[in-house]
């Protein structure tokens, strides 16, 4: 996809030229490019070496998703896998901010409402799940979360299996 290639090139440059850590490089390259991130969330699986309390090196593998929160496009808090209680996927739902829409660094505290086009259910006052974190980028709407999601995390967003 031509929208993503420049961000991938910046990521590679950030890692190999500027010696950034993998996740920081991803946040800088994709997190600053709303168009690339709006086309698709980005998943990164990487390993880092940590030194424990006994001065032993341990390799830790981490997998995270960087996403763009966009209610209008069916990705509340970056989750295009959100589901209604009837099982309808996010693309069969309409999402809107509910109540006071917060801006600036507090934007992630804005509650959500949705209407399911499949069953007609309307839910209101839905807070962002606590396991979704806003990123440190200057641009708002960027979120990250660990992958894979646990059973309770999947249940938080309507996935029942």
C-alpha cells in the first residue's frame, strides 16, 4: 500500500540509522503519520534484552499493536475487531463519542456509544478499556495495546470466543 511504504521506510531508518528502540521507532514513524495508521493498525513483535536483579541477561519478547482511534470509521480506540453483544462486527455498527468529548491529553477518557445496524442495540457511556494506552506521540488518537488479547480483554470488546 502506497500510504504505508513511507512510514515503513522511516521505521527502518529510525532503527538502523538513528539506533532507536523498535517500539519507539514504530511510534515515531507510524504514530506521526495519521494516513498510514488510519489505513491499518500496525503490529510489531520484537525481542529486547533485559538485565534482571541478579545481573543476568534475559531476552523478553513483546508484541504490541499501534492503532488509530477513529469512531467514524468503525475503529473505537483503534479496535476494528469490536463487536456488538449480538456478534455483529464493527463495520455493522455506528460509533460516536458519548457525553462530553474530551480533547488534548484527556481525549482517551471520552466515553463512547454505539448503535448496531444488525440488531438495533444501542449502548451508551462505554469507557475505553483500561488495557488500551494512549501513545506518547504528539498526535492524538494514537493508541497501543499488547497482543494477543486475553479472554477477558476480548470479552471487553464483545468477542465471546
